C-alpha cells in the first residue's frame, strides 16, 4: 500500500495536510516529533538536535527513528510528515516500497505569519529568523525533494476547505477512492 510523505519549508502547511490525512483515517508519523524528543532528552534546541542527529548518525538518522515506529504499525494507511532530504526519502522508499511525495510551498510572508501565530518555542521571532531556518533546512537537502515530488501543493491564499479538497484529490488518485 502506498505511503504518503509530506515535505515543505516551515509554515508551508505540512501539519495542516497531516491533520486532513488523520481526519481521513491515516496514521501520521511526524518526523519533527522525534527531533523534539531527542532535543528534550539532550537538553538542547530542536535546531541543534536536528543537526546533531544527522552529524552523529548520518543523513538518514531521523528517518530511521521514524521507521522504527512505522514498522510497528500494522494495517491502515500511513503518512509521514517532515522529510528533509533525498536520503530520508530513499530510506523510506527502501523500507516501505511505494512512497508518494507531496511537496507543499508557500511564500516567506505567509509562512512567517502562520508560524508567528503557532506559538512553538522554536518558531522564528522575525522573518530573518525564518530565513536562517530555511537556509538550514535547505542545507539538509530539502530543495532536492521538489524534483522528486509526485504532487506539489501551492498553499498560498487557500482556505482550509480548498486545501482539504486538494489533499482529498491526491488520496483519491493514489488509493482509487
């Protein structure tokens, strides 16, 4: 059964798409949750944890942590949110087979507005902070994923219902329902 993988820069709408998939009965695994757990365990920021994990254990480190739980899940549809590199994508393809990649894009202005209203401790304080974070995410290899994407959603000016419709269309195309 195909697995949907969701990626995009911070604030692009990954969590919203994951939420729509969860409403549709998907079991969603959020790669950022594994990074946040490691950050808490190490007593460092999530940004630092993301970098340390990849430096210490390789570019597939977070994918491997995620796959540990995905492998335990039996039955039903799966989505994985938060891929950052081609290597993570390849790790999922090797382990899971049929993987479909959804890349979500939105402007810096839109993404900053969304993140500012979210209220997570690691969210940017100003657009420059977001650009620095974007740079780090792109350095992980996020930009390389756009060429591998099966679907690209431009999440700019869409209502939640319009975004939900786009996600449902993808699910119908992938799963035939």
